[in-house]
C-alpha cells in the first residue's frame, strides 16, 4: 500500500464514519516505532506507522486511522481531543477505533537492569533497579552492610 491509497481510504473512512471530509494529508512514516499513528496539531496532517498494515491487516490499519481521525475532527471542531477526555472516548467508541495500537516487532522491550546485593551478616539477597551506596545503607534484619554481587 502506498501513500495515495492510504489517503483515499482515510478520506473514505472519514466521510463514512464521521460524516465530515478529511481535507488534509495522511502519510506512512516508517520512523514511528512505538505508536500506531500521530496527529499533528499545527498543520493537521496524520502520520501512520506502516507496520500497522504490513504486520497486521487492513482492519487494524482502519482502527488506527479512525483513532487519529477522532483527534483530527475533535480538534477542528474546537472540542477536547486528548486521550483522557470524555468527548474523545465517546467518539472513539462510537466509530469503533482502537484505543491502543498493538505491539509491533520494532517495539523495544524495556528490560531494566537488576543490581543484586547480599548482606554480609545474614546473607539475604536483594535485587534493586537502582544502585545504592553500600557504605551508607544497612540490612533491616541484622544491621550489617551489603556487598554488590554483580
């Protein structure tokens, strides 16, 4: 699918689901990795992640485009277009758009490093996401200091 076909489908879905024309541009943007699409407030164009079509199907692409069209039409009508607003949630449910885009293969897994410590007194091991000063903090069970294991 190319940008011209996406433009045609977006104009068709806008008229069909919202009863209002889509008079701006919509593009595929391959730099989008963690989101399905993006509506730009300044010039009203929409970027769509091409993986929403290539990794999934046309139904998924339509639900992502409908989500962005909800932002588009609410913004142009002067109503609250944010995700948290009641207007947005109601319109999204009415047209059947997706609230969240599905995870793609490009989405990075956020694996946080675990720092492992062991108490020198009682031997209990703890795992922390943040490193701490072993000279400053002591074990709550026995009062001895920790040593860094990794």
